[in-house]
């Protein structure tokens, strides 16, 4: 009697292997800082040269946002949640700024991509939200792990998180045609105010938009 042929293993989907986590504790933030530092050192050691024209870049956390410590990050994450600082002086500063120029109040939301088995960080993203929308500042996946669906996981997680924080749209910086083509399929459109370097997607439904407009007119 012939032995049954072994069944081919089903390919493992990236979503089965990796999970996205919101950075919200000092431990999470410390691990992200360490990952960025070690990843930068590793890439410099092997002589990696990012091709900016293809949207490649070195890992980074600051990006001009002055996000040096967990306290810096936590304050901006809380602001994104609608929670003002406990410090009276800082609270008053934000309240004055909110009345005068709400579009410049910095809100930071960071996410890390972790291997479900090992818990190791395999990529990350953070968005700076100012005014009424979310602006993606960084999506990082190691060079050897690209074109495996990890970028798509982080984009989807970014959208889901922005929705939870009640942002009506998400804007992403785009630096190459491959990413631009992918985002167009995901419902993104070119931002007319930023040429081909920014793409925007509405995150609220038509019904939600109509409801907000009706309330504004009432």
C-alpha cells in the first residue's frame, strides 16, 4: 500500500508571524530606543547606504521632533488621547496653544512590529499628529526584511490606530513609485498641496463626514 504523500506546508503569512504593539510604557520606549541604536550601528558596520530615491532610509527616532526621552513621548501620546499634562505650567501652555494654534500641537503615536514567538522588534512606525489629521513620519523595516509584507502590516496598523484616536485622515510621506503604487491601491490619493511627496487617505466614512458637517453647521 502506497504511503500518502506529505501535504505541502501552507506559507506563513506575515500577519501570522508578526504583531503590532502600541508603545505606551517606559519599557516599550526603552526597547524601541535600543532597537534604533543597535540597528543603526549594524547598518553602519556593514556599510549600508540607503537609496533615498527608493524611499530607503536609516532608522531614527528624533526626526526633529525632540523626542529624546520617554517623558517627551508620553506627554505627546497623552495629548493624542486628549489628556493634558498634570504639570500646571505645561497644561496652561497647551491650553493657550490649543486656543491660538491647535494645528501645531505635537501628538506622537509610536508602534512596534514584534515577532510573535520571540518578542523581538522587527520594525516600527510613528506618526506626528497636528491639528485634525495624522501625519506619518517614519515607517522602518530592515533592508533584508523588505518586500515581505511588513510595510503593509505597519501601514494598516497605522490607519487602525489613527482611527482609534479619531483622526479623519492619514497622510504619508512617499519617496518612490513602488510605494506610491501600493498606496493608491489601498485608497490613498496625492495630496494636492504637497505634490507627489505626500499621499492622503480619508479614515472616516462618508456617513461620519456628513454627521460632522451637519453638527458644524448646526
